[in-house]
C-alpha cells in the first residue's frame, strides 16, 4: 500500500481492506488454531484502515463509517482472540 492514496482510490481501497477484514472475521471453523489465525488476519486488516486514517486525518471523512467500525474491531478482536486462546488451553 502506498504511503498516501489518491482521492479517487482512497475510498475503494479502504472499503476493500474493511471487507477483507470482515470476511476473515466471519470464517467458521472447528479448528481453533485456524480461527485464531483468521482473527489475527482480520485484526491486521482493520488495523491498516485505522493506521492509514490516523496518519492522514483528512481521509477520515471519506470513510467515516468504516473507520469507526474498524476502530471498534481493533479494540474488540484482541479480547475475542484471548477468549479463544483460553478455550484452546482448557
């Protein structure tokens, strides 16, 4: 991903990262390790949106709804991952 996206590709790129992150978080598997891996990938992708918008605050208004959801997921996913890890130990 480039350091700064052009205005015409900013929204499509951020929405693509958001959608990929959402897809990774929706994977259903009985393999706890695979589930953890998917959540980790999801967290990384949500984080890319949050980090980009943090570095370029002017871009937030173009992807405001997705940005807010990504911020929320960056906070919530580690808790879900910890819960899954604790289930793996038991």
